[in-house]
């Protein structure tokens, strides 16, 4: 097979396609680490590099100087800038995973020997379009190749990596027998040594020096891809999903060099030792610089969200080790959904969040690991197609993460998997060798949620049942024990009566909400999707809930028909935990109402709601929500007004797109409709209206966005339960650029997306006006306070 030429350069080489380092040869190479190996005089000769990129230009510079050849390389950018971050020496080049990389012309007199080397810190493995292992495409750390020549230092979505070089007209591939490290500055080198008759891969990292070798004929020559560009941070062949490039690299690069010589292991190891001494951390290098979103008037600043790229539902909100931890769905490589990870952030107060390393990521299952022959891989049901939502609980100092595992067929597809962590900061996790259970007994399942009742642990999982959406229910004597499916349905009311026409329920939550007339009242939250349920038409995709009683085995709802969690849709899938005051706190997703093109242009997608404190209202059946009191730590100095009699629109002196507004009205002196307007431009071209109107709550987004592809630029109206919430007296509104959170009477709530884009000549937002509104008569606003809000709580 060594005489065959690979026709799909995006494919990961598989057994039977190429000559690989395998079996005893791998073991010999790994065992030889640290043992000097004789090299030829030519390989050991000291030479200068024929290419040297230091990336020491200023942050945002789109050109790179090759210090060796005095050539100019360019940064490919879309909307994100060519960022520079702290490197091993000086600056490093930060690629975003989907739209930035470096490229340039490179030629040098390379014949029988070559060394390609670079410092690199990877935040994540590349994504791809989610295909079975045999069909995987790849990415590249760097490459210069054509159809008949060149080299490629490749990597795939599971961290397998390899060096491909064309030797005397024949492609040879040496595959590393270990996965590529993440979140660490490492030094990698790929060596062609035709004089010694071998290819070599060397990785120097905190784990030491590791080396792999592949024999080639002595006297071989390397076929350089003259005329092809040298590319850093992007695949040799692009893979796209819709309009997104999905197989570029999310990384930081420093000190990239090419030598026309075969550098030896000791020299390379010494360079790593000298360089890592005093080098900055990978966490510093993998930051998103302030430059990336500096001109973004839509990106929220004080809401919890990842540093960049795609996010989806938050889940696994838990207090552990004295801090709160929030886990969430994440694509780290771009603003698209692929190969779902568990992102991780932490907070002392549920308000100010610190980004952490991803907690869980897709891994090879046993069948795929056998194909890849990567040492240490081979668990079952570990989310090779993505690790989806779930829950985290902390018990006696150990945290347990229960996740939805989705694989390319085989066991636990889908299923529930478990991982544990004893770290105070939940930095490292150990996965069970196999999933816990699969969808047996239901048509589909996702998103486990755990709670304890006495000596019994319960797990509910969103499910598709014969009547539509529902739940699967499991019990165990301990979180780390064996889970058994309950024979009785979780609810005494049939799921068919409770459902709203969906196919499946997602992200269930079940907790005690409060006590009424001596009876403990529980709340069940679910998010029905599919079927008749739609994002933009009734019945809407949204969180719904039931309240009722719990007898230790089954839940009995007070009513079969669910209530909406939010008066107006736009927020869903909350994760919950007991907050600083012991009360339930929920944080959900406020998803986009924008196009794929806008998400590509912005470089991020989706945000989370502000933390909401949940409680049982006086009627004993209704869930009430208010802004978490700790959010007051974000406040600056208030601008206050009082006793304003409003007819029509009244513009306040205070303004801003990063503000908190608290307006109180005299309920005995109101028009038929009254409320607050935000995001108003001076010319009135952009404005969002939020008001009560004779029994309904309204948000008018028909003019929220003058220059944005907003798929829901409409007026939304929904019934307001005045009997439970009371006539609106207090409007508590948070504005954070494109997201708003609204609380009425500290009881009713909704969150939504607005996209005011109007800017002045300097790029500053113009749609920052705040107005009071009254229609159908005068309304007396007894007090109005507006606080500017800081993003960091300091």
C-alpha cells in the first residue's frame, strides 16, 4: 500500500492506507525517550533556520515578517482581528478556530533533510462536520503541500496527530502514538532525515520528551511543494458546514521555524527547556484579547457567557469547594454547533464569572480507538459525536457529572455517562469506562437531572415517549451506584396530558420550591421541542413548568397543562442550584434571533440569562422570579427621578446600553398601557418597547434593529397572570447590549434579544436612550432609578 497516493488529503490516514508506526515499533520509540540516538554529521550540524516567524508584531497587525528569509506572511481575517497574545518569547499569534490563520510563500533549498518546528498551545481540537471515524476529515498545525509534494503536520477532532511528507514521489505518514496536549505550551517538531532513513516526530511538553520514528529508504529526498503556500492554523483541505469553516485550529503559535537540516532530539529538547523557563502560561496565550470584540455593540458584557464562539444550554450549576460552577454546551472552535464540549466557568457569587478549561470533550470509543491505535483510548459511550447536556451534583467533596453521550452507533447512542472529580476547582475529571444506560424503554432520551430524597437518589431524563415528550425516571442508592429504571411513571398525570405537542422534552429540572398551607410544593421544569413546537410560532420552544406534590416515588402536578416559565418566550433550559441565600437560582439560555451570516460576522452565538431567584408565590401554585440580589454589586452611581406623570413617551436624561432600570408606578394612577422603552436611537429609528397592556405583557421589537438580520423583529404579546403576579407596579429591566432581562413585581419575568446596531462616526452605540411610556391615559411613575453596570463587579 505504500505506493498508493492518498486522493483525499482531508482524510485521516487509516490502517491499510499508509505505512504507519505501529505495534512494537511504537513501543520501541516510546521506550527510547531520553536515550541519545546517534545521528549523522549532517543532521547534527548547526544551521540557521530557512524560515522563522516570531509573531512579535503589534496586536492586530495582519503581516508577519519571516526573519530568516525577510519574506512577508499575511494573516487571513474575516471579522476577528489578527490577535497577538503573550507568547513563549514576546508575542504569539492567536488563531480563533474558524476565520484566522497565517499564510505566505516559502521556498528553500531542501533536499534530503528538513525540520519543521513550532511552539503551540491548543485550546481545543478542531471540529469537523461530525462524521464516523472512517470518514473523518482533518486539520493541520501547519502545512505546505500540493497533490504531488509537500508536508502536513495534521491533527483530527480527537487529538490524534501525524506527520505526512512526500518522499521520492510517495507519501509517508508517521502517526504519533499519543494524543496532542491541550492548554499547554508544547514544542513540536517533524523531521525528515533521508540520510539516516527515517521520519521523526518529537513532542516536548511538561510530560517530558516523546519521540516516534518511521523508517524510510536511506538516501531518500523530500519533495518540496514549491509554489504552494505555507499555511499555519488551517487544514490542507477545507471542510465547511453551511457557511462555516469547521476544521481550522483554535490555538496560539510562537517561534515557528523550518530548517534545511534534520535536527536531533537533544537539541530540540534543549530548546524546549530553555524556552519554557520563564515563559508565559498557555492560559494567558489562549485568552481572547480585548481587540476581538472592541467594536461589537451587540455582545453582552455582564451576562455569563464563554469568551467567544458558540454556546448553547447551561447545565450542571453546582456549589462545590466554596464556589459556584456552571457547565454549558460549547463549540470552542467557532460560532457553529459541532462536536459539543462541556464548557466550564466558576463564580464566587453567581454574578462575576471566570472562564475555566473545558471539563469534558468528545473522545474515541473502543471501536474507533482500535482503528486509530492511540495508546490509552478506548472507553465506551464517551460521546464521540458530542457530550451533551446533563447535570452535576457535589456529594461529600466529590462532584459527579452526568451527561448525555451521543456516539456514532454502538452502545449508549444516545445514553447517559458519568464522570467524577475530587478537585476543589473541578479542573480534572475521570470518566467511567462505559456509559450507565441507554434509551431502552423510551424512543429517545437526553439531559439527565439528579436530586436526592432521603437515602435514594433520583434521576429524570428528558425523553420521547409514545405520546410525545416525557421523562424517564431512574433511582440508585448512591450517585456512583447502579441506576435502575423505575417501573412507575415519574408523574401521576400522563405525559400525553401534560405535553404541548412536542416530540421530546429537554433539560428537565425538579426541586422543592416552597411550602404552602403546610404542604411542600415541588416544581418540574421541562423544555418541549419538535413536533408542533416551534422557535418562532405558537406553541413556542420555551421553558414550561408544573407545580405539585411529591410522595418520594411520583410527582402529582396541581394541573395537567403547564405554565410558561417566562411570560414571553425567548429564554429556556435553566440550570438551577441553591444560591447564596439558600434559595433556588436559575440561569438559562437566551438564544439568538439572528442569521448564520451574522453569527459568523460576530464570531459568537448565544448568551445566558441573568441569575434569577425562584420562589413560590402566595397562591401556592405559581413560580415567581426576581433578579438575584447580588447583581447589585455591578451598580455604578444611580441617576434618579421621581413623580413623573407620563403621557405618551418621556425620554429620561439617563441613558446606556449596559444599565439596570428600576421604575415604580402608582397602580391607582395608570393608563391602560404603560412601561419602559430601551435601545432608543436619537432619531427613533431603533427602539424596543416593553409594557403592560390591559392584561397582556408586550415587547415590541418591530423597530429594535435598523441594520441587523433579526428573524424576530415583531411585536410579541402574552397573557399576564395578574391574579398571581399582581397589577404591574415595578418594572425591573437590565439592558446588556443585545440582551434584556425583565422582571415585573419581582414575580413575572422574561428575557429576550434585541439588536440595536446604530452607531456614530466613531463606532459608538447611538441606541442608548431610555423612555417611560403611557398610553390610554396618564401614568404616574413614582420613582425611576438607572444604574450603569460594570462587567467585572469591581
